[in-house]
C-alpha cells in the first residue's frame, strides 16, 4: 500500500491477473473514501498537485476541504430512483456474505420484512446532501438537498446512462489518449453491461405500485423521491452547459500513446504502464 507515503505521487497498482496484458491505470496515492484519508490528502496538497482529474468519495462535505481557491472541484454523480436503489440494496445484502454486516437470516426475508426493519435506509440521499444523518427530517432538509444539488452537482441518471456519460465527457472535456478504438469498445461494454445492475439474467421483480412493499418503501423514501423528481428536471436543464460542445468530443483531437508511432496531446500525457509478468 501507499498509506505511509509522505509525498503526493501517481502510482500504478496492479489491476489484473499476471499475463492478462491489461494496462495499469494511474492513481494518486491517497484514499478519499475515508475521512482520515481525505484529511491526509489535504495535508499532502492533493488538489494543488493537479495529479488527479477526478476523485471518488461518499463524503461530499468533508471532501470540500480538499479543494483550494486555485484548485476547485465540481461534483458529478449518477442518480438512481430511490425505490429501485432500495430494492437493489435489499437483494444485495441477502447474498453479500463478504460484507462485515452480513446476516445469514436475511436470505429468508421478504422485501416487506426488510422495509419494516431497522436495516432499511431512510431518505439516504436527502440525509447525505443536507448533512443530517440522524434524527427526523422535514421540508427544510429537502430544500437544502435540492439547493446543494443545484449549486454543486452535474447530475446524471442511471436511466439515461448514455446521455449521462456523453455529458460528462463534454463538460469535463475528456478525450481519448491511450488507444481510441480500444477505449471506445471498453466504453460501450461498460455502458451496455456495467456493474450493479438488475441484469436480465438475475432480474428481480419490482413490487407493484400500491402494494404493501411499495408503500413501505415509499414511506421510507418520501423526501428522496421528491428529490429525485427534481434531479430529473435538472438533468434536462443542464443540457445547456454542453450545448455548444460536439456530442463526440471524446474523439476530437484524440491521441494514441499505444499506437506506432505514438501520438500525444500538446500538454503531454503519461501512457499507462503494462502489467508485467
């Protein structure tokens, strides 16, 4: 690991089995998925180093401390309908025996059992965005969550994943620099298959509106459902941010460091390292 590193740097951890021929993806040697890791990254001057194009974290308020007046950030994420998310989470925790919170008795639970239990999440999005993890919620918390999203977020939708990815690419001016044909094929595989999906081979039935399970889930997510409806509206509104940027921006001025001869953008680019046997 790199948790004892004293200087900020790009590292190339192994990302596939030996002999797979996969490229090693570059990462910065900090962990922004924990509060302690965010504090460490701040002390090391993460944002001003300019080494990362994106960070992944569930701690949006704590992560705000990473950025400076000379190195600002913009939050972007993909939202899922709260009821779909709750159902997916239930079926996940039923089988996720690798999780420390796994309980074998969940295998025999119904969706109704889950919705009535202390395990069900209550308005998770509204709580995260209003920074109100405990206690009762009211309309003021929903308004705070909406305002945070309006001012800070570039929103995406799971139900509009192709448009979402294209918008992110255009907004952040992402282009291919490794091997454009291979990267385009990889992009297509991820968008059409991806992960954390209710895939057709293991598709779970969604409870009918008006059923006991559905009403219980709605009750636990009454603010999140209103928030999601606002996000759907905002998704359409934010199209104006990229209206003057071509839809295929990812291929415009693309370069190929894995080609022969290799090409590079004017600002320079470090080609990913290959996994060595």
